C-alpha cells in the first residue's frame, strides 16, 4: 500500500511538471505561424543566397551548420527531426520515433 501511494504521488508530480506552463513553453501553433512568416518573407529572398546560389530555406532544412542567420528556424527543424526520428534530407517516417515513444510512455 505504501509503495502504491508513493507511486501515485510521483506520477501526479511528474504530470504536474509536464503540464506546467513554464515547461511547455509557447504553443507549437505559434511556431508554425512564425515559420510561415519567415518562409514567405526571407527564406527565399535572393539576398540570402550563398555563393553556390543555395537558398536560405534549403540550407536551413539541410541543417547547415555554417548559417549566420535563421538559426532559430534551423533549431526548430532540428528539434522536429529529432522528435520524429528523421535523418537529414529524409521524408520517410521511420518505425521508431523517439518523441512519439516518449509521449506514449508518459
């Protein structure tokens, strides 16, 4: 009985931390809106082409480590790829998706 009560208390504390506003941060829908604005305003702008005429959006999606601008967008793409278990330049969903597995575990 004591272990069951301790387990319940720990689970409640864990869920409370996970659903806390400071842990969750801003909603993902806000990130999507910012990404759409970035893509329409500066991602395809000719001013951000590199010497090989590669667009900024191509370098961000390719997780180019030499970016001086748009590092927030590159971080967002990297986080999404890690959550989904995607490799660079891969659009096929793998069977094992670490972020989804973690959410199911919680």
